């Protein structure tokens, strides 16, 4: 039997404040410790950055920027060393990237060192590191921007690179996939569901009234959950199957379970998933998330990433 994946977002008249849900303080402590461990584990990466001139960022006034939706993701016009490029907007990429064909461009400087980079399926790949002497991305003028160098890959069809969480986490912005725009914003909501993290983590709760930790990956077409939720929430299975998935490091074969339905509450909205798959969730070092939200839940709404105040908010149309 064919089980089609679906997700839908509905507004709730009443919902709990996330900091009043059981387990909130414990989860906040775990996330803080996981980030500390992640930074220690990635010390070699930060030492590599010391080879480069210091990063400098100047932010301009708030503004709205058009985006385009491609099968591969959300595309934005940027300038790297004064040249126009199209970059994917990918919150799931911890470090921004550029296609290797641009490594020889004027203004690009490569490091002699390499590092292993993982993707959403847990596979590793050896990648070079470089920096761009100048970049204009959204409302930021940047000098000495570190970039991973990515090889030819189907996920980059039509794109010259990726804007990752290292850049996006510095901004307060509204991502509107209906009107196809990104808007720089000022604080609008008092929410405490989006703690500072090296990978974007959203605190939600499910029908068990337990806090759950979900990543937000705008580079992923669909959402997925950790297998442990099946037992803890007594979820019903639709089927299991072998699938082939394409990550940034290539094709991966994996066995997944399909869950008939699962719901989470984000701020004042309920997200209902049908036939959602299980998948890899150790996206912050060894810290296992409860799941990852893909851009499917953002297609009919505005999403506010309030990084400076630790909040995330959905507004449905």
C-alpha cells in the first residue's frame, strides 16, 4: 500500500506557553551542555578559522528581499566579491558553502587544510575551507566570510552556494514562502522556544504534554522524527521500507519506519504529520533531537526567526 506523506498547520485558540510545559528547564540545560560539547569537539574548525583575517560584519537598515522557490530549495540573490550569485537559504547547514567552480574567482582565498563535514543522514565527506574577501548577504556587508567548498552535486543545481546557520543565526528575520520574500524585522513576540544553538533548535510539545526538541532545516523538503517517539508516544506504524535519500554527501540507503500520524504544537499552532518517516537526528554532535522540521511546514505560513530574543513564531495565511 502507498502511504503518502502529508503535513498541515492549523491555528489553535488556546495553547500552553512552552516554558510551562513539563521538562522545559531540563531541556534548556541539555541544549546548553550539548552546544558546549559541540564547540569543544569542533575546536579544530575554529583553529582553522584563525588562519583567515578576522570576520567583519556591518548591518544596514531593515529591508525586504525577494526569494525564489526551486525543487532544490529556497534561492536568494547575493554578491560574493562583487559578483552576483544565487545561494540556497538552508538553516540546516551549519556553515555556509560555495561551489568549487568559484574557488579560483578573484577575491576567494583557500585554506590548505580539510575537514570532515556531516549531513542530515550522518554521512561524512572531506571538504576544503576558503574565505571570500567580501560578501553582501541580505542586510549585511561582510569581510572575510568563511565558506566550505562544495563539489558538484544535484542539490546545488541552479545554485552557486548555500547560506547557512552561521549567517542566518545573526539575524532576526521573517521567512515568507507564500509571498516569496525574506524581511529583516525587529522584535515582535515574547517567546522562549528558540534557544541559541549551533544548529537551529525549536522547543515544541506534543500530545503527551512533554517538551520535544526539533531542528529546523529549510534545506529539507520533508520533516522527520526520531524512532524513540514511537514507543514513548505509543504511535501507530503505517509501514516500514528501504529508501534512497540524497544528502549533501551523496546518495544514502536507509531503512525507515512510517508513523501514521503525529502532532506537535509550535507556539499557537498545531502541526499534524501523516506517514512521517523516522530518520537521523544527531545534528548537534551526539545530542539526539526528537525530530527535524523541513520547509514543508513553512509553505503556507510566515515564520519569524527571532534569534536575538530566542523566539520562533508561525503565522498562517
